[in-house]
């Protein structure tokens, strides 16, 4: 197995684990806070349909080794750091903090991942 394939395989495992964890957390938060969002998962894409009709889409980009978030406010790219956290490639903010802020703004109530 080449290093490229091994690295891509490791990335895909890490990305899947991150999406699984986000999906689980969002399910629990939605139920606990009575937020009427719908979660849809298709392989490496997690779509959050929000009560206001907006969407957040989180997907993995294997070629770039990144997770990307598409929101009404723009696109965000996250790379995994040495500590295993997904960090915004522009400002260093952690993925969960970014998603918390985006979801809070869209839902009109505090969402904390």
C-alpha cells in the first residue's frame, strides 16, 4: 500500500469519525433543546436542515484532507491539527465552535456543540 493510499485511508477514517460524532451530538442537542432541525447523512455528507429553511452542509474533501462547511454566511474549510482537532484554515477556530455559532445564529437560540 502506498503512503498516499494509507494517508487517504486514515483521513477518511478520521473524517467519518468526526461526522459520526457531529451527527450524534446534533441529534441529542436537537432533542434536548427541542430544535426542529432535520439531519440527513449520505456517506461523507451531513446536511442539517434548519427550522428557518436554511441548511448547513458538512462534507469531507479527501483530496484536500479537509472537512468543508457550507452555510448561508459562506464556506469554511477545516484541517485536522496535531491534537486531532479540526481547525478553520483561515482563523484557527475549532469546527465545533464554528458550527455552534452558525447554528445559534440560524436557530435564534444558543447551540453548543
